[in-house]
DNA sequence: CCCATCAAGTTTTACGTATAACGTGCTCCG
DNA sequence: CGGAGCACGTTATACGTAAAACTTGATGGG
């Protein structure tokens, strides 16, 4: 007889079905083969449904010593990129009976401070992107299984890493622009201390160093349309021959670059070719549509979760960076004649 | 003496400090005034820090019968809108010692099926947006405190609701366009069965009905750039006088409308005025910048969480819709002369 | 001087679950 | 016909925490 106000427990179900609480646990946990007869099992299932029984997860977690919950630490949710990473991770997690709790760094893009304080959840593991070393060591000290997304393989304190092959993406961008005939490059770099942006700069510089006669200048901007607008405007007004190709660290910066070009009276792509990186919905919303590097954010999240599952089970995570590929659209063209 | 492999418990701390487990619980729970001496309390705190003790949340949740965790059910994370709702809700939640678990409907925009199956978490309450009635009754049956976002006040089964004043937003749009001189309207409506879209149509029709000489046609599209492009193209090619003002249910649809206009050889805003609704980052990324209705998504999330806190504490949630306001940019202008 | 009060703890219990360990009859084989 | 084994359960216990109920020794007021 249920008391009505509080949620039914397995004991309530047991009483309703005329069996012991242990029998209920066995039947509902699918561990009853050869231990409970089929008719009895059916009685239990009926009673559970009738009472609307759902197991108390806190009790189960305590008993089993695990929570089937993992934390995803992301820099922010200001674009759909990390939302998609979450979606991918959550899908794989759900397939394995796990839930994902999201922790977007309150400071926005940049290092996360204390991912545990506000994540009011007991955790079995952590997937972290762009995290500061101190928070990282805190997690390591907790002995929690950890997977890092897009992080320096050397500096991640031995944690497993899953990376997008950004280096190759930038190389493809450079290759494309060089083939079009560009020689004077401007790099619009995100002013954020993060491995994933560092390697963009390195990859671009490395590829251009292989082709004599090329020049590379760099402008830095915070990741915002207005920041990119200002930085690009300044860079375009600098003395000397104007760059003909503008390589942006991500799509959002490219939007700012479009605006700066327009203000400077330059047409994209006739006077200035622009490239992005991410392939957000933004890329096809603007005119001309943006030539950019497609990052499969959902796959990124999936791979991250899969790697975490591997770590938690003591297996070795899948190796290899996630391939990315250039999507050529209308924002790149041969450079103008002098 | 810690066993090294497993996480320290309050009992380990007790042993290290030479007190009972109860004393540890009292001290660390800040309930020790007049029950434990200051020196002893200090010993406990030191031991806890030394061992790196963090309480087992599963055990705490079981003991206290609450989890300080709530679920946020959203249609999808394909735009930054619900990401911001989450951010706002999570911030308020953190201030009150709550965590927020996200449940993006796997079906994308539209009704959510079973929010509990994959949310591997014990919950104290639910905030739900655009949810199907069946899942809603499931939650109600669970007796969980519930707050609905942007839902029909009549049809929410008595749950508390927090709504944006969309009706007023559309009214402002209509007012603006009418003042510019527009009389022939096209409504690009989201083809999604949801209260929040229904009231857009009603509000627009209601306002135009008040001004004689106006006409209103409606095109329906799924919420995607391509869908909006196709629907708008068809609508613009229809016989009869062409509409001069295109009111879109959200910003994403407006992007598709821009593309359709461009393909039809129409200039925005000279030949066709376009409005959106949301004021996503998208709105200022496109050219011309979009006249739209600014929705404060973070505030929406905050209000939702605050309302849920009120419901959980047996208080009455704050009344009143959240005001929205028109942001006039470059996509609207007086209609062309015949 | 004796009981009430109080500080400073300790002992015990309950939360709901999963499962190891422990009964019961009954069947069936040697 | 005796007991080994099986089918079908039950009883008991542990997970780690919070807090109610209890203990103990000292103090102090009437």
C-alpha cells in the first residue's frame, strides 16, 4: 500500500507483488534467470509498472560505487561547435548507459577554474577541452579517468587525448591559396592561449616557409566579430603591399574580416580572399559563402566519449587524429593583378 | 591510514583526526557550533584537506533524499539560443548549490520522447521547453517540480510557466513595418508544432487585422536555411502582387529568406524588407544586418531556474512575461513604389 | 549538596539498492 | 531410500553520509 506522497521504492513493489525486495531487484535487474520463476517475475514487473516504480539512482550509485555520469568541460557555448561536441558525446554515452553533465567555463573561452564546485554530480570520468593545468592536476589528483580534447599531447599529464587534425586543415588551406596564386598572407589569429590555436600558427608558418617568395603577417584578435573587425581593419591599413589572402583562425573571426574588408572598400574574394575554420552554420549564411575547414564536432565528441569509455575500462583508446577537410566556397579566388 | 587506491571517506578522515565519523560530518557540514570544540574542528579540517577528502555525493543524496540537480529539457542545441538558456539557468543554479543536466531532444526541434532514460541522474526538478504532452504527463506522474518554458499556459497541466513576451515582439515588428508604409506581408512560419510559433502567427494576424488594407500570406518551412530558402522562393514566385515585407519566425529562417531574395534578383531592404526573431550572432553577421527581436535567452534561463527554485520551495514563482524588444537594423526600409 | 544544564563529543540509525549467503521443498539417480 | 542437486526464493549486509538520540564529565545555582 503506497503512502501516496513519496516515490515508491523497490520494497513497495515487493510488497505489492508479494515477494521480497531482493526478488524485485533481481527481476528488474535482469539477473533472475534460474532464480525466479517466470510467473513471479511477471507479477513483479506488473507491480512495478502499476506503481510507476523507478529506481532511486542515488541508492544504486552508492551501492555500485559508480554513477554512469561523466563531466564534459568546455570553454563556452557561444557557438554551436561545443554544443555539437556535447551532442556527439551524449549520444555515445547514452548508448552505453551513461549521462553527460556539461560544465561550460564561466570565464568563457579560456581556462576553467573549478569544474567540480558547480557540477553537482558524482562522476565516473571527465572529458575536458582547453583546460588550465591547475584544474587538470586537481582532476588527476582525484584519480578520475580523463580524456583531453585538442590539447598538447606532451602537456596533458599523461591523460589520453583526442585531437582534430588542425595542422592538416591549415595545410590544406595554405595549399589551396598557394595554388590560386596567393603569395602575401595575413593570419588573423585568435588571441587565446590554447594549444589548438598555437598549432594553427605553426602549421601556416611551416607550410609557407616551404614556398619561397611568400610573406606572412599576423594580427591578433579576441574571438568575437567586433574584435576581428578592429584587428583586421588595423592590419589592412598597415603600410606596405596589402596581403591578398586572409587566413582566419575560425569562422567567427572571418565574419569580422568580411566587415573590415567591406569598410575598406575591398571586395571578397576579388580583392581579398578569406578563409575560416570550423564550418559553422555561419559559413553559409554570409555572402559570399565562406571557404573554410570542416570540423566534425559531433564526431569529435563521440571520439572523446569513446576514448573515455576505453580509459574507464582499462583499454587503450583509439589512436589517430580526426581528419578534417577543406570546403571551397565563394570567398577565395585568384589574387588581383598588381 | 588510507588504503591508497580508493577515495577517502569521512571515516578515513575521522580516523586520521582521531574523532568519530559523526564529528567529521558535523564539522564539514558547518553544523558544529557548540557541538565540537574549535581545536578539534581544526584537526578535522586539516585531516580532510590532507587526505583530499571530497564527500561521496551518491551517499549524501541518498541520505538527504535530494540531489540538488535539475534537468533542462530543450529541443536542440543547433543555435546558440538554448545554449544561452542553459548558461543562464546553470548560473542561477550554481548560486543555490544546484547543478543542471542538459537533455537535448534527440529528435531535434520538436517533442522530446523520454527525457529520463538517458539523463542518468537523480533529479529534484525539471525545466522543460517545447515538450510533448506525453512526456509532460510522465513527469507530472513523477510528482517532480516542473517549470515549462514558452508553453501554452492552459495546456501545461498546471505546471508553472515562464514565457517570453513573443506576442509583444511580433506586435513591435508589425508596428515598425506598418509605420514604414508596408501593406503586403508574407509570414515565413516555422513548420513546427509548438506554442511559441503558434502565437507568432496569431499575434501577426491580430495586429494586421486592426489595419485595413493590409494583406497577409503565410509560407511554412522547417527551421533550416535551406528549408527557408525553398519556401521563400516558392512564395515569392506566386502570382499576384509581391509582398514587400517578410516576417520570419526566427533569424535562421531570415538567412534563407535573404538567399531567396538574392536569387530572385531582389535587394534587401530596397525591394523586400525582412525581419527575424531571436537576435542571434547571425543577425549581425549577414549583410545587411537583420532587423529582429532581441530575446534575452540567458535571462530566460535564469527566470526558468528561479521559478523552479520557487516551486521546489513551495513558493509562488514570479509572474509576468519577459519583455523583448525590436532591434532595427538594415534589413527594413520603406516599400518600393509600384 | 544535588540536580539541571551544558559542552563536547560518540553511538546508532536510516536512506534504497544490489548481491552474497543462506534456506526450503522437490525430484531423481544410484 | 538417502542425499545431491535444483528451482525458487528469502535474509542479511554493505555502500558513505547526516542527524537524532545518547553518554560523559564538568559547572553552577538554589
